[in-house]
């Protein structure tokens, strides 16, 4: 249905946004520290992102979607 298509597009966009955000954080951290950033630290930041006004839209997605 159109509603399902819209939700799938939203989920895909949200996942792409988070992927790009995490990649940017990892690259920046490596340039600054010379070592990798643990994925567990990135995962801990995601719930906090949902409380920020500019990324609150992430609340609308499924956090467990694969």
C-alpha cells in the first residue's frame, strides 16, 4: 500500500542517515585519536540523538529494523 511504501522509505532514509552519521564519527575519531571508535559507544549515543531537536524525527522509525 502507499502507507507501507512511505514507511519503508522513511526506514531506509533513517538507516542511511544513521549509517552516514556513524561513519563520520568513526572517521573523525580516528583522525583525532589514531584508533577506532567502539561500536558500543556509537550505539549508546543513538538514544540521545532522538532527544535532540534536529534528529528527533528518528523516533518515528523502528530501532530494531534490519
